[in-house]
């Protein structure tokens, strides 16, 4: 019989947060490149907000890694 190892809750949460951070960074970059020609300040604002949100997700990964049992 084959035993299947399931991911722990900690690894699932870290994976979800990493995916959210990656999607946020990708979406921010796409929005920046689309808007930089017409509205440069809006594009700059969007990429800054996306960067802050991605940093927040990465900080959450650090906290989950250290404190989740």
C-alpha cells in the first residue's frame, strides 16, 4: 500500500501566502506597464501599493514560519 504524505497546515498556509505575494507582484507589474504611458503617477501609485501588499504577505510568511505550530 502506498502512503501519501499530506502537507501540514503550516506548509499550506505558507504556500498560499507565497502564491498571493507572487500574484500581487505580477499584477502590479502588469498594471504598471499598461498605465505608465498614459498616467505615470497612477502607475507609480499602483506599483507602490502592490509592493507594500506583497511585502505584507512576505512578512506574514515569516511570522507563520516562526510561530505556527
